[in-house]
C-alpha cells in the first residue's frame, strides 16, 4: 500500500476553494498548481474600492489574496486550506481598478506549523503587495 497522496488538479482546488462564499465573492480562479506553489486570479470588483476619488483597492482585499495564495500553496502537502496563525503583508503600490493575480509558494513545511509567502500583481505585472504567513498544519 502506498502513502502517496493523489496530486490535486487546479480544477479540484478551485472546487474546494469556491466552497467559501467570500472566495466566490472575490471571483477567484485557480490558474495553476504544482508542488508547493499556486497561482490564483481575482476579478476586479467596484466594491473593492476604498477611496472613490482615487479608485484604489482596499488593503484588506490585497491582504486576503496574500493569505489565500500563501495558505493554498500548502494544499499539495495538507490536502486542504489550513488556519492562519500569523500574517505579514507589505503594500508596494496602489491597485487601481485592476484584476489581480496572487502567486503563493511554500517556504517550509513543518509537522505543526508551515510557512508560505505570496506576491500579488496587477494586470501590468506590477507588484502591489507581498507577504508571508504561518499556518497550523497539524489540524
């Protein structure tokens, strides 16, 4: 009997991810997944705007995308999303009326805690936010 887990497909992860109403509202699409990495796209929504005069996306949306991509990069190992223990987000430039793409990558898988990082890019490929999270993987 083998201990290997089935390799999750982007479609499989998409289905699991979209079980959450917030994820549905964000308009998430899993573009690719490989061992320890994931790319997730989010379709821009006018409700993301924090400042109507500037049209800037709220930092909470960017932080959510950092968290989601970092968390779901662990799905190859965990088979599911896992609870966030700590999250750090850096904002690099305003995201203004643009779809966003988040790239998540596992840094370390541990028996109790794991660490992943993520970058969020606008449609021009410019970095708008990045961060790192610690996730509880023994649940």
